[in-house]
C-alpha cells in the first residue's frame, strides 16, 4: 500500500519526500476538500519530486463538464501522474459518467501516461453529492483509472464515521474487480492505516495526520510522515 500525502507548496513537498511519502498530492484546502492549486505550484512539485509519483486535485467539481475538462487539461500539462476529480456537482450516475468521460478523453489526448482518479465523498449526504457507492460504475463507464473515497467536510469526522467496514470492503473489492486502483482517504489517522491496508486499498491518503500546528496554521512535517510511513504495511 502506498502513502499519499497532500501538500500545498514546494516546502511541504520536500518534507513529504524526506518523510517517506510514496505519492505527493498537490491541492489547496482553502478551496475545498479537493481544492485545486496553481499550475506553477504543481509544476514545481513535479520538478522537485523527480522519481516519485505526483498527483493533483482539480477541485470539488460542479456539474460543468467543460470547466472540468479545461482544469484536467491544465493539470495534465503539468506532468502529473494522477489527476483527482471530486464529483461534487453530479447528482446521479448519468451526470457523473458524462462529466468523467469528458475529463478522461481530454487527459488521454493531452498526456497518455496521466491516470484519472474519480473521487466521491463518504459524507455525501451532508453535502448533497453523488452516492459514493456508485463510483465504480461511473469510473468503468467513463474509462477512468481509479476510484477514491474522501470526505467533503473536514471537521474531524473520518471515512469510518460514514461507511462501515463491510461496505468499504465491498467497495474496494468492486473497484479491483473492474481493474482499477483503489484509494481511501478522509481524515485518516496513523492507527487507521493498518485497517485501510486490511480493507485491500492500494493507496491511503492523508494530510491532517501529516501536519503539525492547528487547523489554520497546519503544515506538513517530515517527522509526522516518518511516523505514518512506519505504520504502512508495504507487502501483502
């Protein structure tokens, strides 16, 4: 299982790399759970992280396929390995599939090695977004490369507060049956990582657990990531 650490700038990326993160994920929490960062920041992190995988979030996306496609094109042009799209706006599978299809075809044309990850929210009922259990169906129909569950509201509630273990285990199995990568995130703590591994996820995503300082002044620190990395099982 790989450890994905979300960073907001080049300095945090250095800390994440020094701490042993496997995937450096660039986002901007000021713009939401999957808030998009600036292209110049993404490019700098890609350059800094040579030899490591880099992902970029492009937003808690409204149901605007054109806007989403342009955002995905921008991220793909920065040379990232993964693009994450939060399905905030689509209200049903049909809308989500159409949005993701437009994104996937755009990314394939721009950078064939960049993988597209569809993201749904475990706390969907709180924000009125897509049922997260529809995500494997959406990703398959859209030709995406992976699925991720996260939480939309960052108030300390975790993934496990909204979906029980049996549901998550079934979700991971369905994603893998489609041949996709499966990532789990959502205010995960160090003690949750072994459980995420037991559920069979390929990637565990963190930010808060990798930071020091309060929520407003939080910053990624290598010592926190070293501790988290030691909790990540590396072999099945």
